[in-house]
C-alpha cells in the first residue's frame, strides 16, 4: 500500500539521527522516556534506530493476549500434546520473538544491566527448548540450535558480571565454572559432528575466568576445592567443604 509523501509538519527522526551518529564499532544504546513517562530503550542502527520496551516483549505486544509468544506457545502446546508440530505461522512468530529478545539482550549487556540480560537470555533458551520439542523439521531445529551456545555464552558472562557486582569475584568465578559445565553438556548432546565451536567459546570463558582470578587475586573456589578433594579421595575435607558451600548458599537465599 502506497504511503503519502510526508510534509514538514509530519513527525520524523531526522534530528535524532543527526544528533546521534551511527558507530559501526560499538553498540550504541540509551534509555529514554516515552510520552506516558515509561522507560524505553533506543538502539542506534545503520539505517535509523530501534525502540524497545524495557519489560514484557520488546515490541510491547501481547501475542494472543499472552505476556510473550513463548508464553502463548507453551500453553498452546500443553493443550495439543507432545506430538504437536508448529505451523508455518507459529514458526515465523517464534523467529520474530527470537530476534526481538536478541536485540534487547545486546542492549542490556551494553548498558551493564547484567541481571536483565540474564533474564532475556533465559527467555530465549526456554523458547529454543520449546521450538526443539515441537519443531516441524530438522532444518528448522538446526537453524535455532546453532545459536544456543552463543546465547548461553552471553548468559554466562552476564551472570558472572552480575555476581561480581553483588557478591564479589569468587562468586563470579563460580558462575563462570557453572556456565562452562553447562556449555560442555550442550556440546556433548550435539555430538562430535556439531557445528558449534566448542574450543573457542570455552576458551574465551576460561580466559575471562583467569582474568577475574588475576585481577582480584582469587584462588580456587569452594566448588573447585571440593572437586579436587573428591578426585583425591579426601572425603573428610570434602565433607567440610560441602558444609561451607551450604552455609554460603544459605546466606545468598
């Protein structure tokens, strides 16, 4: 459908773009206030800008009345059963939501809003799980699963940096260790023929962990000491370490 030519009196974003140059070397994001006072994210892109909601679905929509399309699909598939396969329309709408949450996750990371980045990464990973369970064919499954390690990589980084801010460097190192183990499980599940680049992602996480150790003078975490004690069959020491870990976890609850 053709649109009429805009006039000088129409709203446009020329001034915004002129005052906010595009930088291809960085993710340029900012928080702005909407007309009704709500907080919004703006992300500068080459051909203009994206505006995203800070809560709910990034585009502000409520698909089929649900909080997100993932929520709708989760409830829908429960009614349909385990053998249900997504329709073409459902696949397209799921893909739309993947892209939206990717953009907002990148924004949260750039703004150092690490807990919010973890939240959006978890949403994406849960949607990936649902898509894998109800995929119409293997090709569509692979088109999403190939990005699972990348999403998890972002989540691990975000959780570790959040732990660094709230609980300190040892908690951050422990978060990286948990993430690396989770990453390894993904690679094992996909087998030797996986297209995932295990060495690169795990190596980058390992480098990040060692940087934390060096910068904050962190030795082995309690979890690492426990694993070492078990490996050496030092069971009395392992029991004491388990008690220390339980006390530490109880303090965080």
